């Protein structure tokens, strides 16, 4: 218990001091190791290819990039990435933090809301289709496959070591 407290203490201090709000981006590849299904779903999404729909002139226009590549300066990635929606992962990305949902949120993990999505998907968007939050959530579902895998792993019987006679 003491070791866990020592691991968590620096992260909590950062959160209390307000540093978590200014967390650095770690990039989508750092999410891939622990969340492969979510990463694959993101790679297949329009968010991962958000700049593909822009013309050459639009790719230089800050008004367009503010939604199509909002974190390009920080991440060097011309897309809408994990951290665009979930916040900079510097403090919540370590596995010991991610295993504790409450701690992860305390130090900066964001659960995106409809209001957050509407900062880009709003009435002034040049998109011709109206934005329906519930339908949009279904289109970007990157959590169901991971939850299914984790549930299957939790239900699997623990592996037992081979009998001593089998080991030689």
C-alpha cells in the first residue's frame, strides 16, 4: 500500500497545483499499447483523417484547422486525436494511473460531452448535415470492442501451471 501511495503522490500534487490542466500531449501511439481496439477504431474514423476533407488553401486556414487539426502545434498530428477529446495525457497515461479511473480523471482524463463536441460540430460548421450527438457517438464507438475483450479476459479461468511431472 505504501508503494502505491508513493507512486500516486506526485501525480496528485500536480493536480492540486493546477499543472494537470497544462498537461503535455503524448500522442495517439502512446494510447495504442493499452487500448489497441480503441486505436484501431480511431484509425478507421473520420477524426483520424480530419484534414483529408480540406482543400490545400483550407489546410493553411486557422479557422479550418481549429477543428480539423486542433492540436497540430502540440502534437504534430494533423487530425483529431485521442487527446483532442480526452485531454493531454502526460499525467493520466501511465498504466498505474489508468487502472484507477477516479485518479485518471483527477489528473486530467476528460470524458467528452456533447458540449465539447459542439465546439466544432455546431451550426456554423460548413457541414451540410445537422449534428446528432447520439448518432455521432455510435459512429465513433471506440470503447465497446475494448470492453468486450476485457470482459472476456476477466471471465476466462486462470491458467494453472503444468504439473511438476510435466516440467523437465
